[in-house]
C-alpha cells in the first residue's frame, strides 16, 4: 500500500525548512538523546564497558537476554550521520534488537565528528570489533563465527568500512554483516548518479542536503571522500567480504547506493541478500516493533542470522 496523501503532506511539512546541521549539530545531539525513550530492563540485562583504542577508550553498552544462556553477538554501530547519536539515544533500539534477535548486542559509542572527523569513527569501531572477535570465547563463550556486524545508516557505512579494514589489515574477517539503509557513496548533490537521491532527496525527513552537511562535518579533508573506508562503494576490490544482508527503504535518498553496494558485493562473489522495504522511510528501525517496517525487517534479519551455513 502506497503512502497516503495525508502522510506525504505531513512528511513534506516535517522536512521543511531544512535543518542547518552544520550550525546546530550540538543542540541536535542533545535533543536526540533527551528525546530517546528508555526501555524498562525487565526482559534484558545491560551493562557498560570500555575498550582501549590507542590513546583513548571507546565506551560500549552490552544488552543480553535474561535467560542465562549463551547467545551469539551483534556488534552494533549506530546511525546519526557520524555527528549525532550515542549509546543512550540508541538504548531502546538496541534493547529491542536484543529481544527480537535473541542475540547479545554490543552497542559502540564511537567518537563523533566534527570534533573527531574521519577516520576516528571507523578506527573506534574496528578496535571494538577486534576485542569482541579475539575474546569471543572468553567474554561470551561463543566462537568468532557467531559474531555479526550490524549498523544503520552511518552505522551501516561503518560496518562495511570495518569489514574492508579487517580484510586489508589481515586481522580478521567477520562471518556476517547486516547493513541497514547504509551510506556507501560520497556525492549526494545534483550530480549524484543515483535516482533515489533526486527522487527522495526532499520531503522524506532525511534530505540530500542533510546528508551533504553530515559528510562535510565528517570529512577532515577533501581527499577523505575518495577513501573506501569513507565511501565503501569506491573500493576497487570487494572480494573477501562477509556474507551480507542489505536492507533499504523505498523512500530513502540512500536507497540506491545501498543496493549498488550489494550488487558490487555479488559481482565480487560475496553471498549477498538485498531487501527493499516498501513504503518505508530512512530511520524506520527506530520505530517500536509494532510498526510494520520494523516487524518486516526483523523477520528478514532473523532469517539471515539463523540460516545454516551451506556445506
């Protein structure tokens, strides 16, 4: 069922005037954190931890089912354009993810731009992933093959970047990754090669201008935009990547670049599933589980997570 005229009118009203992200990223951060609802901890256990990364520590929050059993792990990188979002604003999303997938969720509070521009965020995410994979047996009583990377939007970009970094550095390669409406390209101007940027770049909450503003804040120099860890779709070689699930949203400016990344992975011989959710907007994973796109997404995610490896 297509979006109704009333829904479209409301979306357009909420999308204008376009927010000046560059001038307002600090209050935007505070607003998102303050507005994020907390989930009563009646069906999961949560605790905080820190991971050493060079001269600093990366905070993480872990969410675990209360049944006392051993569970596979999702290492989660949050969205927010590399500029907003944290483990507090994503607390409810991660608690629902824990409950709906029956996985331990490790939520990573990577450093944010512009105070810490690229490559701070992928380096933080890489450090946490290394610790989880190298200590999977000790920390979680599971094998490294039971660890999956997952992220939404900018977090999907970071999951893809970490997988590329892992292959290039020869340290590890995760078995699976789940990229939820990921940012994979560097150009969201009128010259973008992707129709979804032009078709969905205004009027659907996340606008092409906001994406450009976020990327301007994220990049430390112009050359960063050509780096595949910044824009994974630019990677010349995508072989040796994890088995991948990519979920996109119909009315999302990032839709086509996410799907293009999936097609590139397939061309490189990587088992890849691409699922476009109809009538969905960017950011839908933040909705309560009763909403149709969220239910649909978790059905796809659980099928992907629980599918037996082919012999």
